[in-house]
């Protein structure tokens, strides 16, 4: 009850003072992501950002996403400092496929109760991802919603804005028959397929988060919380090359649904299934859950996080340069005539 005897917001489950204190504790993390174009301070009603110089005809590219039910693994483990980084990297990859580099990011945390340690860990992960990708954490929102979320639960959503010169936009329109399909390895599940993965790991296999994951030698928590990779550092040097014809981020829907999104009518992507070894993580999930092959390739990335469609004569050089830079990349197939689809052969 409030001092006057009536109900207060805190009595209803929302502690504004705690939220204000938490905002102050994360201020330094947010400031650490500032870029020269950042014009506003944390706490402004809106974030201000100057469009950077050097673009002849700048086009803003925006995207929004979440990390889905991966947050449930964070709840189970009490480890909250990685899903924020996942979120940033996922969003960076989504605009990267159109040739854009990130400018700024905004986050939204909906939570049952503002626990300073949890919110600070979430923002710390977001800030780490922003710093690594060179984008400013321009602002965000933390909403305490006890009637919406269960005890200890939250949701995490991000919005990103990037920029690309209009004549450098990648939309797949340059893809032609005979182009090579180059694959870049994923770091694990990334942020997709967790509803099925959790069902298999904690249901069919009956594992706990501290148990060793079969055939891998790390704990279940470590495997399931591996950070979703950003492909910006690897691919940024090549974005201006005319022989890069298209990029596809392999998220929900896997190779089967994401690659066709960039294909022109009349063309298909033939992926050679034997061009890479599916990582043990996915093999374990498939066996333990008796999951059909097609379902695996639609629910999970199967070890491929990004696809690059490139003029065939440049494929070997691109793979060589990527591998020399520490990436795991390979030629996974080619573009052929056919309906807009991914053909696994």
C-alpha cells in the first residue's frame, strides 16, 4: 500500500523505482556503443543518429526479430548474457543479405519483474554485439509486465537500421544459371529450431542443462547457448564486388525455405548434401527425435549459417580468401534452371 493508504503501482507488481535504478546501471554499457554519428543520450524519448557520409544515394534498411524460445534455455541456466548478443547478430545478418551495414540498434525487454542482474546481463550482451558489429545501441525499452510473463520470464526483441548505397543493394536479381553457391558454417543452432531442440534434449533424451551433450563433450547449456554468429566481419570486404549476386541468412525454415527467397523466377539452388559433414549436434537431434531428413533441413540450419551466390569463376577465390581469414567456407552447389526451390542432392 502507498503512504496514503491506497494502492500503488508497486502493489500491482510494477516497481518504477527499481526500473529507474536499473537504467542507471546499464548506462555505461549503452555509452560504450556510441559511434561518431550518435547524437542523443540514453533516456531521450527518441534516439538521434546522423546518416553517415560517404554514400552517394543512401538507402536505410530496417529489420526486427527476436531470439524465440532460446530464452527458455537462458531461464533454465540462469545465463542471460549471451541471448542479447544472439539478437544483435541475427539482426545484423538479416540486413547484411541486402548489402547493408548496421548503423544503430534498439532493444525491447518485456519482463515479469525488473531484476537488475538479469536486465544488466541482457543489455551487456546486446552492447557486446553492437560493439563487435560497429553499431550504436541507440535506445530501447524495458517493460515490467507481471500479468503477461510468468515468474522469471522475459522476451527479448531487437530492431536494427543499416545503410547501403542504392546501386549496391543485393536483391538476388543478378543471380544467373551456373552461379556457384558458397556456404559459411554456423556455430550451432543459432536462434532457430529451439522448440523442437528443447523437446528432444529435455524430453526424448531426458538431459539436464548441466549434463554432457552426447558426442560433443560440452554441457547441454554450453551447446544450446552458443552465440549466433555475425557474418558481417567475414563478408564486409566483398560487399562491393559485382560478382557477389546474392546472400541468404539461414534462419527459420533452413536451407529449404531461405535460399529460394533470393532466387529469380525460373532458377533453383542445387545443394550438394555431401559437400559438408553435418555437425554432431544435428545428428544427435535427428536420431534422438527420429526427425525426418526434410524436417531437419527446414527446422535447423544443419551447419550452414549463410549462403553466398557468386559468379562461378570467383567461387574458388572467395572460398580461399574466407578460409584464410579463419572462416569455414566451401562450395556447396550451383544455380540451375527450375522452380524457385532448394534441391538437396
